[in-house]
C-alpha cells in the first residue's frame, strides 16, 4: 500500500459562512495612581442607546476588548465599580465615560481612568 499525502482542505469551502467584519474597542482600566485594575466591569453601548449592548471585565493587565459591528457609529464606554472593594478600604469611583468613534473595521484604543 502506498501512503496518501495529507492535503489540507480549503480554508473556506463553498457554503461556509465567512466571518462578518468588525471593529475592536480595546482599552485599559486605570486606578487614580495610574495602575491597571483587574476585574472591573466595563459597559459598552451605542451612543444612541441607553442600555449596554456589551459587558466585559478587565483582565489581570487591566485590559479589555470588545468586537462591535464594522461601520460608522459612536459608542460610549464606562466602568462600573459598584461593589468593588480595595484591600486598602478606599472606594473607587467611575471616571468620565469615553466616547469612541468607529468608521469601519478598525481598532480603537482607549483608557478608562477611575477616581477616588
């Protein structure tokens, strides 16, 4: 018997759906001492909506990322610090919401700065 070489299948076979284009909102949550903060809930919604469309949490580097539909739109990003307790006993406050403008399928980098 002869061994048949393995030939990889095409990446997209006919009939498979292609991934839709998206934009990426990437950010870092910072405390008042400019240190990244882990575990902060981040809410994101379109500027013309009141309720959040997405909720994500900052990772151990204080970073978060959320895919949003590609195309011209504005999004509002805000930290939700309800229930967050620091070992020092200090309470964090949400800083100003950040408005993100997206034109197409791009990445927008932002920072959310918390206050005391």
